[in-house]
């Protein structure tokens, strides 16, 4: 039985609000409504999510579709980038590139990739000890987890193809059983 790592779908970007409080956009809600087809399987008993609003929204839609009450775990949060807050898209992409390229360095005050990787791996291993689970979280920490599951170095090449993507993994053998798949919206 696989477990799943699902990233939140598209969000409403509001530079005036903390990133953690951003919710899903209409397109994100449509994409999240299709997640049960690729991020859930019979026998998966739990949905555990980050405490950020976009993950709460995504998990709530998935949970309603499959009839499970989700729970939260703050350790599933995205990389801490509170040192910069919201950045314009091009600047943000450059900092993300640097984050993945230098995992032992705090780029512009962001959480280091090695620390975020250790945090997400520890959290997912603890959750997986209790059986199969769908985790609803974020793209960068998902890429770090995927690197660990594949036994390869941190790389931006392992980043999700877009918000609202999923991969499956075997928590017993600690191996990815798929690559990223984008949840298809109608």
C-alpha cells in the first residue's frame, strides 16, 4: 500500500498578508477537488497536513471527498522564508534556485535546505510508522523528501511540476514509488 505526498494547489497571492495565511484560489479549489483520484487509495487511513492555510484548504477538500477527518503537524510546513516574506516572482525563483544549489547555506535568511530536509524526513518517518497516510504539504519540502526517498542529493530538478502535484512512496522500504504527477483539474 502506498503513502502519498500531495502539495497544495494554486493560491491567492496577497503580499500584504503572511504567506502562511494564503488560501486556495478558485483554480486551486478545482484542482484540489480532483486530488482523491491520485492522492488516495483504499487502505490509506489518514490525512495529515501542514498548518498553513493553503494546505488546510487542500486537505479539507480531499478529506471531504474520502470521508476522513484530517490532522495537522507543524513539522510538515514549507521552508521557513520569513526572513524575506513575499518576493516578486523573478526574485523568488532566483532565491529558490540558490536554496537548492547551496543546501548547507541560509540563502537570504531562509531555512537551510539540509535543515528543512531533516525536519520533513523526521516528520514523515514518524507519521509513516503508524501506517499509510496522505500528507498534504508544500513543494520545496516535497522535493527535499523526494531526494531522501531516492537517496540522491538535493536538487531543484526534483521540484514539483506545479502546485497541486503528488508522488507516492513506500514508507516501509523508504523509497519513492512514483515521481511527481500533477493533479489534473477539469
